[in-house]
């Protein structure tokens, strides 16, 4: 089998590993051989350092120059997003490794061409890593990709970093010239599909289940839920599922998705409430319609990407909200299990 990349794959575990649990996810990735990680801020970095004492940990948050001490004390690599951060890191008497974020067209923060020129002319030690972020990596032929590649290469020629990283998950399928030394993999690690990957080797990694907590039968032409957005067209068996928008189920999924009970599907009817949602169980065998039975909301039949399309949002947001709002149970994880029901 041909490898997708010869670059080192580093794991992006920011925002509590996209809501799936920093400690469990990072421990599993480390056990699989991952040696470098990107986190959002110092709080995540310190948590990760406690469980991975030897990993390379890059901290994406700006503001390194305001207080470099925690980075040096815990051997964390700051990603310098401003000239002030970069000069502070470059002139540090500790000569500790640092990374620089280069502004190539994403326009969030990062060093400009002028900043890079000034940094390159300073008597300093060079960055351990130069990185940037593609704005349109999910569109294979976007002109912005080539423009950012050219800018990134030009800035790196001035700066001479030890290693370079331009691409996140979607860039893997743009071609090896976008890979450089390190690929920062996030979404792909969590089973989210990449539009540039065809055919896609990515498999879903998340399954969301919740229990039925009540079942009732209602007459024809009865309204269900807030604002009466659904009315029965027949005598209907209705199930109440212990899952709502407080757990991360998008409000926009109302009356638009189906769930799985064994081999059977049941449509979600009525609005998504804070703690509950209702299902039409009429076509599900009565033996499966009892309180306590597991209902699969996300899984092989309906992925996080499918749910995001239905709710007209992006899958990263859906995954993060579900992960933060639900109890989590890990399969084959060094950390073990947490919680019972998926919700």
C-alpha cells in the first residue's frame, strides 16, 4: 500500500481533542506512535505534558512574549504569532525551540514578509518550525492554495527554519508538495471526511447513542413538541429520547433526521428540546420500543458529516459540541472507559 505522505504526522488535539477528550485521545495516539501534538493554549499544554512527558507539544495561542516562563519550565514549544513573540523566542537565553506562524493569506495572525525579513536579519537561533495555514485546502483547484504555497516557500527561504508545515488534514490530498516536513492532522484523525479525498480512506470513529426513556401512543392529528411543528397523520407510537441540544444535537436537525434502533430506522419528529427529542416508532417492532433500549443517532448509518450537512453547519462544530455535551466511552484506549450511555 502506498503511503499518503512521507511527512511526519503531528496530531492536533486542541479544544479537548475536538471535544472527544484530550487525555484519552492523546494517550491513544501516543501509543500508536505519534510523538508531536498541537494544542490551543497553555492550559491544554500543561494537561498534556502531565501524561506525555517526552512528546513535542506546540502551543498555538498568541502572547508568548507576555510570559515565556511556563513554556521553558515545561519544555513547551510556542507558536509565535507576532513579531514580538518571535523576537522574544529568538533572543531567549535558553535558546529553547520555538515555531513561527507565517501570514501567507489566511489573515488571522502571523508574521508578514516584513516581519520575516527583520527576524532573519537578527542575530538569533532559527525557528524549530515554520508553519502556516491554508484557507482553501478543501478545494483542490483553488488559486489561493498555489498563492499561499509560493508565499510560504519564499518566507521559509529567508528564515531557514529547521522544519516546515503548511498543511492540515485536507492538504494531505492536495499532493506531496503541500506536505513539507510535518502534516498537522486534526479533522481526519476524528473520522471527518475530506472533500479532496476520493476515494476516502477515512473511517468514522464516533458513535452516539442515547436511551429511550418513555413510549406512548397518540391519536391521529395530534401535535408533537414545541410550536407544534409536527402533527401525526396516523395513530402513532412516540418515543422520547434522552438527547437534546444541551448534549450538542443541533436544533436544526428537527424533523430532518432518522435514528437507528437495531436494523430499523425511526424519524425524529418535532423540535429538538434542551434535554429530549421525540421519535416516530410506529414502524419499529414493539419489542424494540421499550424504555432503556439503546438508540443510535450517529454511527455507520449516519455520520457526523451527515448530521452537519443536515444542520447546515460544519462537522467540526457538531463533533466538538457532541463531545463536550455527552458522556464518552473509549474503545481500545489506554485510558479506558468513561461514562455509560453515549449521551
